């Protein structure tokens, strides 16, 4: 007998091998119809997969967390089938699942264009209605190579030739279309209903610019039309909130070809930067960090000693002087170790906390650069804590509370915590990694935090807690991090004297809250759609006159507020007041102060919010108190 254990703990017995689909049918017709795939002993399989041993089984329906990946993978095949129907001679290459969708690369006699997409999407819908069963077959490598080469699929044959000869390969067929794939896939094409083709792009075969340029078609797929519409709406909102567009509109920054991945900050953008930096500096000061400043370039010998050379050199910039090779720092941690090493520390001195707004450079591929969200030169709110093993839990829990307060102050209240575990390659042995990972788990438990674990995604020197923030339109961004490092202090010779007068290596905690300042400001721009809260806005208020008769009072108001540290502008142009109000509201200035003869005579200003709310007239002192109160709440 074959015993199948279901997620609720119940069991079903079968006297012969049985498919996932048959098991779903034995439970009920509704489940049989809803089944998209199965999960046998933790492995995703097709509904046609036959189980011949005792096993744990989950039926994957649209409620299952793996359902989207199965649907998106299957929709990539749907796309490829439609393309080959409409464009005979198009060769398929690869078609993976990506965030929010999928893509497929095609070799064709001409590049595909956006104008091709409506017809391809219509053909995809036609194939859905045809409800072709999706079947899996297995071939030996050489047999599969011949099969695809006979079909004229030269690229697919090249992919297969790179696979070891002793491996069997799975092929999936639907109607007249067959593709190489590990699967699993949905049981039939009519399960694929909610999708849209998004854009086309060029992509070199195997990512090598010496190879042929292929046409890449991107699409998105969802479990239902409601989710698809919500995603498309989110994209519309994201376009409106694009930090590059708002950066131009509000004159915050720019990037130009002569400095790819590097940012030119304009006065208003640098004002936002300074508000963020000074806020974070106060966080440092309140929590016992001593601010330091370390060199931008260091001899490569230090990077070899730290382990970055072996694990990170492809992402580093180098320079030479007097026959010595230096690297621009991609990270701040080795420099902070050098500060720690100056002088002998006792265990009574620990923990020692250093913070730095450290400028770093990383050699990111040009194709990966994106506004100020992905750059080559960036500044981190970086900090390192040197402590004993016994102090890890207290330091991590304190950091967690600190980080959550910072995120709330900047308007982020939906934060997910994840724990990234040991990667390949990495420094150190498994025992050390066990100790580091358990230390972070213990600290998260002590903080009362629920978390998700991410196997293989830690840093090469240690595991890390990651903070993922959800923005105003539902996107998530990974920002802060707390990493436990048992490796680098020993590699770089950092020591302290313990209570037994023995020299020991401290534990090093790497921490950042906002991460890259550039990226954080880009996220803030998009989260707030450029409408920053008043305490953060580059211009907090604009004073404007109705006629020239109030010009002197406008300037007096501006100077009074500016002398109190507020960021205030004035608008004395010979324009109608309605035009001025609309223009500054479009610039997302939080407060618009209008001055007419009555306000001038009474020593007041008429205050409006950028949203159009009339807040009434008030004295300059009262308005200053209002602004000061918004800042004092932080």
C-alpha cells in the first residue's frame, strides 16, 4: 500500500502508484478542477506525476504560495507557442520566471517591436480557449539534441549540448508546441487566463555581446483578473511616482553620460539629503555611536586580508600610484576595524560602536544602473559594533527597535523581517556559521519578531537580518541590515583583552538602517510621490504676494522664518496669485503663504496646504510654531 499524507495530517491509501491528479479527484471534484500542480515531499511536480512510495503531498491550487511561479512558467510557454504560430521560423531560447512575470528570448529574422504584442497576446488567448493538455516526456540528452535540431531549434540544441551526457531531460508539449523544461506546468492551457505582454527589449545570446542579439518579450501573469488589474494599476502609479521624473520636475538631481551611475545633486536635492543625514546622525548620537571617517582608497593587501579580494574583486574599482595598487572601498567595514585596532581594548570597553556616512563605489554593470536606486557611487549610513558573543542579543534587539522607529518616522509602517543564511562561497566553517545564525535567531526571538528565512542569501562573511519595507503602492524594498561577523575581526587582527587577561577577537556587527542614502532618497521620492512631509521637504513653505505692495512684507516673512532654520522661498513674480499657488502646489511645497494688503497690515500670512486646504490666517510666530511642532514630533 502507498500512504499519502496530506497537509492536515490525514492519510489516504492506494494499492498502486497514483498520480497527483487522481489523488485530488479522490478528495473531491472541486479540488481536481482547481489543481495546478503538486508538491511531493517538498518538490514541485505536475499533476500527472505518479507517486509510487509513501509521501507527503500538497495539492497546489491558486491559494498555494507556489501557484504563481507555476502559472508564470506555463505562461512563458504559452507566449512561445503563440510567437511560433504567428512567426514561423522564430527560434525559442530561454523563458524564465522573474519578479511579477516572465520573459522569453527569441531569435528571428527581425527584432520584435511593441506593435507585435497585441497580435501575440490575442493568439495566446486563442490557445487558452483551445484548452490543450500539457504533457511531459523524457528523452536522453543526445536524443533531445537531435529532436530540437531537426525542428530547426539550434539555440535549444546548444543549451542541451552543455548538459552532461548521462542526464535525461524533460520536454513539455501543448498542441503543436514542444519545449525543453524542468517544469512543472499547469495541466492544460485553459488554466492560464490573467496575463498581459508588457514590453520588448534586446538581449544577447548567453549574455555575451559578441553573440547574436535576440528579441526579449516580457509579460506578467497573475492568478486572476483582479490581481492583474491591481498590478497594472500599481505600474501606472509607479510611473507617476518615478523618482527620475520627479527629480527633474523638482530640480533635485541629475545623472549624465560622463559619470554613469554617479549622481549630481542640486541644491534642493542636497537639502533632502542633509535632512536625512542629520536625522540619522542624531540616531547615532542617541544610541552611543562614535562617528568616524575613513579613507576612500586602501591598498589591495587589506582587501585580500579581509576576504573581499576573493569574493568581491569583480565589483571593485582600482587605481595605481607609485607601483602600488589601491581599491576604492566598496564597503566601510575594513576601515572601521583599523580604527578599532588603534590602542588596546579591554572587555570592559565593549561594546564599541562606530558610525560613518561612508562613500563607497561598486562596479555595477551599466545595464543594471537605474536612476539613483542603483548606482556605482553611494553613501551608506554604515555602522559597526565590536562586542562579545554575550552582547550580541542586546545589541541586535536594540538595533531592531531603533530601525523600526526610523522607518516609522519616514512614513514606512509595513516592515517585513527576513534572515539571510549562509551562501556559497563563504568564509569560515559550518560550526561558526551555526553559531552566527543562531545568535541572530535568538535576538529576533528576544525582540518578539516574526521572520522569514532566506537560505543562501547571506554575506560571504556572515548571516544577516534584512528589513523589507512596503511602500505606498505596495512594492517592497530591502533597506536595513544587521549582520553577525565572526570572521573579519580575526582576519584583520582585531583583538581585545578578556576578563582572564587573554586576547580574543571581538564579534563584529555590521549594521545599516537606510542603507544607501541615494537609494533611500529615491525610495522616499516614490513612496511620497514627491510630496514629502514638511519636516523633510526641500522647500517647506513659499511666501507669495498678490501685488507689488506686499513685496517688502513677503521678504520680511521669508527672512524671519529662514533665520529660525526653516527652508522657505518667496515668489514675487508679476503673476496672478492663482497661477503661483498652482505652480508651487505642483512642486509639492507643503505650505503656501499668501500675503495681501490685509495680511500685511495685520502682520500675518494666509496659509494653504499643497492639497488646497485653507488653514486660515496666522501670525508668522504661530506658523513657525506649527512647523516646529511637526519636526519636534520626530
